[in-house]
């Protein structure tokens, strides 16, 4: 299997900034219902990572969207007296509108009912039938209707023949099927895992998958009785392509055009949650290995990484009446819906939601519990008391002592404690944190710079010095340094809180947002974090508090 061009062999070794290509995806979500926080979360994480790559100057493609051909979509449609397509259209629109409202920067939005996707999937499956990696047979097994997946016998038994995800009984199902020769690809998959230790992240999840791959049997890739809801198996109208196969292919179909193929070849990064890791870490790469051998598909390589996060959890009522902390989801009813998310955005602003989800979410192997108290605490401590407060303080002083114009430095060549620390350390670790998807630490880097500004102000006390008119040049230097460090922190924080950073940029006369726009969305982080770019004399606008402190109403 070819390695994607430009991939560092050591995933923690950041590639030089700019000039790279980056392709990032999210799962495509079932449209049986409206979106909830879980869906928003993965798309938000991918959005932050996509923005970071754009900021670096990488040619970036970010894909999210919806998975339509599931039986639960047609079942739900029937309950509502609609055709599956009508129901899918309604909910797909909800997903699209939610993501748009949350200012996700996806470059396209997948609809698996689109003609392009259907035609491409048909093409791939036909090629795989022709190469005999897909063949006809009969399947009997335990089926998890909620997850739309067959569960292997040993796993079903371990869970007392109940769904691992929602606890509902599994059903025994038998059907004539087309099968994919997954078993044939077991050695190649194991080799791939061995040679690419970063393929599945976090690493802790890998062993479980590797053990399961060792036992992998061929998998059914079609079903009957879907009432025509799905993509027909080529030359067999009675069977439709199993929704999971149809869905996995979206990552490829949407970039399988002459102008987008290079994104695929750069090595995709797939963000998913742990519930769907098996499909992404086994069946998906094996399908690609098989496809690569078919005529005309030698350009198809493997994704670079599958990053599987944990769950947002919250209290749910069990059928027994007891309460338990469970994965947030539709089937358990313990989810945050778009209205609740909107209310949070109304009160705290969109950037606060972005910041909270991306830094406090279940990125590693531990689930996160959502609570409003925590949300308020993080908002006040990380946003209001840092960026918000520091920006107000510095712009107030510049307003008061320097007629709201960027002051000049006494000696531009002379370094200060602040300029030295910030120049040396602001980018340190930043790329590595992003390469290992440690978003909390990447954001903390931006906040760290602000902490330096606050410490510097406390040490230098410009507000005291300013009482002596002879010290004003010194005050000017101090405030120049503060504004400059805040500018640098805003560049680092932009992937997380883009709107407020852009407001701040416009207040200090930086045209980075315009530069990115003019340059196909690409930024110049390496250049923008260099010290000394604010021009003395540039007007500094004070404006409203970027993150006003939140006082919860008295209960
Ligand atoms: N349609 C399939 C995915 C096909 S991808 C080729 C599917 N859809 S889903 O609507 O069930 O979405 C699952 C995804 O939504 C998870 O993998 C995760 O990204 C996100 N989440 C849904 N609930 C979640 C939580 N409670 N917590 C975190 N993420 C959650 O599976």
C-alpha cells in the first residue's frame, strides 16, 4: 500500500507550515431524526482541526454530512406517513442548517442519496464483484437494529445477546447476501497496523480492534427487503448495498473527482466515536485495499488516521425507572437538541460553545459528562477572565494614555521579558498538540500567552507608571508588548474562537481574516506569530467586552 505523499513517518513531527494538503472527515449521521450534541461535537472537532490546517496554509478539505439509506430512516418515515426520501430531506436539512448556524467550515455536505454518490458506490461495488472480492452467499447472525450492524457470536454472548450500545435485545437474522472477503485481507490489515502505529488513535483502542481483526470472517455487504431504500447491488435489483458499505464509501465518493482526488491521496483523517471504530479500522481499509487492486483504482490509498473519541454522557432514565449515566443519544433520550444548543449560543456566544466542546469533550478514552455549571465555570475562567479581560485592560490603557493608538516602542530592537518568552515558546508544542489531536493543550497554549501578558502587567504596573508623564515612553513600550502578545495569542486561538479573534483583529487593525479569504482560506501562522508586527500609530478600538463575565441568575 502506498504511503500518502508528505506524511511524516513520525506523526508527532510537524510538517513545515503551509504547502501541505489535509483531508478531514466526520461520520455521516443518520437522518432518522434531528441532530444532537453528539453529532455537533464530532463535526466541531473536525472543524477546529480543519481551521488549524488552513491557518497553517494547508490546502484543506473538510467533509461532513448525512447517511440516508438506513432502515431506521425508512421506518421513521413510515411512522410519520412520509416517503424515506421526504423524511431524509427534512432531517438532512436540519443537520445542514445546524452546522451552518454553528459556522462549520465544511467544504461539502454529503448526501448519500445524491446521484454522484450513488453512481460512484455502484461503480466501486461492481469493480469489487468483478474482482471477486465481493461474492454471493447466505448469512445468519445476531443483528443490532439500533446500530444497523451484525454482532459477532462471541460479542453477542458476552453482552447477553443485548446491544452493547442501547441494551436492547439482538435479533437472529438470516438472509441471502453478497459478502466482502474481509478474511482475505486479515494479514494485510495486521501488517498495516504494525507498520502504521498511528493509524488508529488513541492507541488504547487499537488492541481490541487488532484482536477482532485476527478472527474476522467475510462480511455481508447487502440486504434484502429494504423496500428499495438504498443503492441496488449492480445487476441484482432485489438486493441493496448494506447501508454501512454505502456510507463508508462517502469519504471516497465525495473526493473522487479530478479536482478533489489529491485530497484523498494526501491521506484522510477520519474523526468518529468509538461506537463505529470497527467499521472504520477494519472493513473500510480492507475495502480500499481490495479496490486498489481493481482496474483504474491504483490511485486509491489508505486513510492516514482514524481518530475515535469517546462519548458525551448524561443521566438517562432506564426502562426500570432507575437513572444511569449513559451515552447521549436519541434512543436513550438524554441528549442536548439543537434548541438547547441555540440557547447556549444565545447566552454565551458561539465561540464559547466551540471552545467548551473542543477543549472539554471526550477526545481521549474517557467519556465527558455535560453540565451547565461546568460550562459557566469554563466560560468565566478560560474566556472571560483571560482573553476577554486582558484585551479590555490593554485596549483601555492604550485608549487612556495613548489616544487609542498603538504606542511606539522606545527601542524596537530591544527585547523584553514578554517578547522573549512569547517569541520563544508560543508555537512550541502547538503543532504537536494538533497532530495528536490534543485540542485542550493546543488551546491552552493560546491562553498561556495571555497569562504571560497578565503577569507582565502585574510586574510592570503601567497604570502606576503612567502617573508620571516622564515615564510615558516606558508605558508605551509595555503596552505595545502587551498588545503584540495578545495579537499572537489570538492567532493561536483562532481555530477555537474564530469570531472573537476576528473581532479582535479588526479592533487592532490586523487584516488576517481578509488575507485568508483572499488566499483561498489559507493563513500564514508562521509569519503571524512573529514578534513586532503591530504598527505604532494604528488605531486600537476598544469595543464591547469580548467575553463578558457571566453571573448566573440567583436561584
Ligand atoms: N451513519 C453512521 C456513521 C457512518 S460513517 C461512514 C452512524 N451515524 S450516527 O448518526 O449514529 O452518528 C454516530 C456518530 O455521531 C458517532 O460516531 C459520533 O461521531 C457522534 N455521536 C453520536 N452520539 C455521540 C455522543 N453521545 N458522544 C460523542 N459523539 C457522539 O453511526
